[in-house]
């Protein structure tokens, strides 16, 4: 059984910080010259060959989520992005299939350039929906900031923008939260809040351990969803 997550005073932190309205927030212009090299973000590393396995619950089902940082790349708006493959399983069958495109700038800021996502019928494997898919520079979509190079409490940013389809934002709540998972534990965890004006009744928390990446995500408002990191593997 997964060990229990411990979040100390998370609710108090959230209440004290307050959150700016970000629906109209803009993303800085993309400058391909800001990217390139071997820079990694300590809170969200994108090392090819790394595979993260999570377990939890979504839509009332026990699920397994496998996230693989691949060696493939895709050039978007002149920026070479890392391709990350995300597969969500329920009862041994894929129910969601997503390909994400991230790029780390020279200042260690991780940008998000889009995703190709599909919800599948677990019985047939046929695609039921591709809602939420977008690519920066196509049909007015713009990239966002997924993780600051030096995150600090109170920071907010838009992670993505495709009007009416993908409008997620985040706010950093704390860098001293506590977490204990089967794969990693720490007392200096980065805690963020994620939300979107498209679903005002939904609110998520994500936790990151320095040098590891995302270790837990769970809903704190809206439908019950929870994913806990079980293992991290690095290919040679």
C-alpha cells in the first residue's frame, strides 16, 4: 500500500498567500535564442530515458500512469522541445494517451509548447476525444511557463493557452511542504496549486522534489483524482 502523504499547513499557506486573477495573463514572447544547451530544471528535470510510474485513482477507477521522457524532439516556434510520452492505464488498458512538448530555457525555466492528447475507449481502444490538444503557434495557441527556473512562494504563471481548450495556470504555495511516497520523500517539497478558468470548480495540488520531479498530484476541489509516484527509472 502507498505510504500516506503528509502536507503540513498546506491549507494555511494557501489562505495566507492569496491568488491573483490570471485569466488575462500573458506569456513572454518566445525567443529561440533563450533555449539550447544542457540546462535542467532541478524541480522538473527532463532527462531522456527517465520513466516515472504513478498509481492512484481517477474517475473512480484505480489507475497507473507511466510518464517517459523520450529522446525524441519536436521543433515548435523555432524551439527544440523534448517529447514526453504519458500513458494512463485502468485495468491494464490505456484510457488516456498524451504526448507533451517541453523545453528548458538557459535560465532553467521550463516552457510548455503543447500536447497531443486523446481519451480512449478501454474496450475498443478507439479515440473518444482529443479535447485539450494544442500546439503553440497553431490557431492562436501560445506556450506557457510550466516551471520557473527559481520557483518561490507567490509566483504565478499561465502554463498554456489555447482559448476555450487549454488555459491552465499555477501558483507556487510553498517550498517547505512535506511528502512521503514509495519512490521519494522530503521535507523541502515544492507545492503548487493548478487551476483553470475553464473549470472553476476544480483545483489541484502538485508536489515536486528537487532532483526528482513530480511526486504527487491530487485534487483538493472537484472530482477525486490522486497520483502518487511509485518508482523512477533511468536508462543508461
